[in-house]
C-alpha cells in the first residue's frame, strides 16, 4: 500500500517539485492545505494522495482530478509525476528546507487574506522567497467573504466571478487593485493569474476560498504550470541524495528520530548518514525508514510502515542511534562508496560554522538564539539588514550559560546586553539570572517582532541616557540684565534674552576680568530654577521675546549682587566641553544651526578649545 509514497519518475525524467505554503497567521494556510488534501466524496479514495512525514504527496492523477474543472479541454499538459506539499505551513519549514544557501523548496504558495492585504509575516515570507529565489504564486484567500458572494463549491475562479453581482465584482476589483499596489510597493509586479502574460516577470495572483474550494483548482494548476515553465532544469531526477532535516522529535518506541524531506535520490535502510548536531557532526546508520501507515491499517500495532528504501521526493521519518543532538535545518548526507566520511563531516559542520562565524569583529553586539539552522540563518540575515550587530549565536533553548555570555556586554556595551530569541524556550533559571543581572531577553515567533522589541529597547535606553544627561546638557544663551529683584539666595533678576534660548535648569555664569590680577574669572551663579513672565511660569524664553524674571539658585554660597556681581553684568549659559559633547550625543536633533553658531561664539568666552 505504501508503494504510492515512493514517487515515480515521469516520462521526462522529472521529479516531483516540493511546495511550501507561507503567509501571515490566520490567512488560511492550514485550511487551504486541508482543502487540497480533501477527497471528493464521489471519487472515493483520492487517486493516491498519501500522507507522508511532514508532507503530503499528490500524484499527478490526483492533481488531474482536482484541476479538471479548469482544464475541461484537456489542453494543459502535466509533465511532473506529482507534487510534494510540506504540511507545516509557515516560514519555519521553508527556511529549514535549505541546502548550501539555496532552497530545496522549488515553489511556494504565499497566502494573503484578500480582506487584509499584506501583513507583517507576508512581508517576511516575501523576503525569504526573494532571498532564496524561490518562484511563488499568491493565493488571495477568503474571497467568499466579499460581501454578497455566491458560492459554487470547488469551482474555477473565473466561472465563479462571472456569476457574482456587479457589486461583488466591483469590490473584488478594488481589493485586487489595492493588493497589486501593495505588492508593487514591495518591488513585485503582480497580475491576476489569467491576465498574466509572463510568469517570469509578474507574480500570479489567484483568488481562492479555502471554505468553498473556489479557485483551488486554479491554484493547483497554476503551481504546476509555474513549475513546468520555470523549473524544468532543477527538477531533473538525480541519483545523488539531497535531503534536509525538518524536525527532530522523540517518538515512543524509536527514541529520537528525524523527519527528513528527501528532494533527490534514494535512501536505504542501513545507509551511513552524516548530519549536523549541536555537539558536532552526527554519524550514524539508518535503522528504520518510516512512513505513516495508511488510515485503514491503523489497527495494526504500529502507526508506521517500515520501508527498505524510499525515493525522492518525499517526507520520511528516520530512526537511528545517536540523533539526540540533531539540529533541524541541517543537511543530511549519505556516505557513498567513494566518499571519505570525514569530508562529509567537515561539510555539515561548515554549515553550522558559517552561521556561528557571522558575528561582529568588535565583540560588541546582541546575542541571537534560534531553534533551527534555517530560522537562525533567517534571523541573522534580517539583523544584518537592520544593522544590528551580533556578538553571540546559538541554537536551541536558552540556558543560564547563554545569558551569562550575553551578560559580558554589561561591561563592554550595556545596550547590547540583549538576547533576541526566535522560537526557542527560555529555561526558568536563565530567565531569573537575566532579570537579576539586567540582561534583556526578547522572544518572538515573528522576526519583525524581535526587531521591534529591540528598537523599542534602544529607544528606551536612549531616553534614559537623555534623562541622565539632562543636567549636563546646556543650551546656549546670552542674557542682558534689566533689573535685580533679589541680590542673593536666591538671586532673582529681570533679563532680556539677546541670544539663544533660556531654559529652566540652565547653569548661569558671569565672565569678568579681575581688576587686580587682570585675569579672566568665570563666576558661577547656579542654575535657573524658574522663569516667569507676568507671574506665569514658563519653561523657556527665546531670543527677542519680552523680558522675564529669572530665579537662580545654588547649593553653596551664591555670589551676591553688590559684591562679586554688578547690576550690568551680562549673564551667560555656563557651557563646557562635556556639555557640548552631551548636546552632540543626545540632543543633536534639538539644537538649531543658530544655537551651534552661538556655541562656537561662546567657546572662547569659556576658554573651551
Ligand atoms: P493559518 O493560520 O494561515 O493556517 O490560517 P487557518 O487555516 O487556521 O485559518 C484561519 C481562520 O480563517 C480560520 O478560522 C479559518 O476557518 C478561516 N479561513 C481560512 N480560509 C478561509 C476562507 O477561504 N474563507 C473564510 N471565510 N474563512 C477562512
């Protein structure tokens, strides 16, 4: 029975393409997958659709049946033997289907909710698809939610649209146009699938409903069409094994197992395999090649069928000794007669090493932790683009030792004492240690969210530094005295602001030449604690505005009018090298050109070089 799982070669010697479904949460990825898996009741068992490990296999016969409504003249020619669709939608699976920087996923369906347009994970998915150069189509899903939609189950889209009222057709047109604009903003030209003249230039948009099945036949046909047009070269059947680990899972009776997508070649029981582990390369022998038992055989004692050999493309569970530290996203290599095992070891280890080596040379950066090789790579790519430096990289759950490693930054670069964790668990001990020591741990399932959390954190740190710097920052001003209301403790004077802006908290000084020594003297008066005009407190008085009464207070012995100070003395904001640096670092946006000029003018007054 399970022989169907072993994909056959087509007459053109093409193998089955591997297809992933990506998109934002709740756009209907799972429902669409369910819909294409679903059997038409009248046809009984669906022409050989087989549940595999982590994937569903659709032999070409099943696809022919499912696309019959949109291929009534039979003109569309099927060249591939079938289609392997990865069961877990989302970019986790997609990014783990990797092999030396390219993707084993041949083709993808990006699902967009027609009512919502492009959402954060849509953009992330598009970025992944673009980076990996994976051709894709867009399913504009949930068309049945267009107001007043009349459904015809499992119909071709064009026929269904023709049956709708003018109002529905208009709403559809408007939403389609809006979506095309959104795609254009992301640098993708898109076209409604039956108006698309070039699949190489335009992304095809296919309206679907996972509830009514409308547009689903078009979607399937389109995915085959795209594969056949664009990918014939890369779908040639090869005897060389190409495989990647999608998941690492403990299974009762088998211990630790790996779920593998085999995209080319043959795997056999007993094969010597090499793959990536957290503690170095894992070398072991395949003990069992497992595929799910067909439904009717579930009464048997195992839910799995043992295979002597399996052939691409398919999903298979491998049971073997020593898989405990296996990493999802790792390549799986088979040691052939000609191969030196150590060469293969080096090869898989280099996959991990390349990622671990992508840390800054400065040693100052955040720590990054992800669940799989694929997600780690995607996260590192994203951080690189966002110009966030990375100092530490790790795979798997966050333990205390990881937090301690990130804690090294507390000394070196406190802003970077941050862990960005993608789809990993944080051990409670590690969490506690982080909280006690002021290391921030951010976790998220969406890369964007990690970025948002990190930028919010950086903004907060900057605000705090600004707050701390408030007393140090001095905005420049020059004040002409008009009256002395209180000679000392506290000094209260009436002034005109003749240059710059006077702000509360500004330190004030008078600069004089000592008549006895002929030396310049800077007499500090203290800080401005209030600015008043007509008995109203104001925070700032700008050059040219009406006079204000200014209170100046000082901790120690304040100089006094009539003694060190004279009524006519010009008052200056007391600037210094540190105060200028502080403005440069934290207030650059708030200092006007005129103020920078005034600072330049005041520098010699205070002997600042
Ligand atoms: P996923 O997170 O992308 O896998 O989304 P799901 O497949 O879980 O669907 C999310 C929600 O949208 C569920 O409540 C579905 O029933 C609903 N949904 C999915 N596809 C459609 C559709 O075509 N039409 C309507 N009306 N609802 C849909």
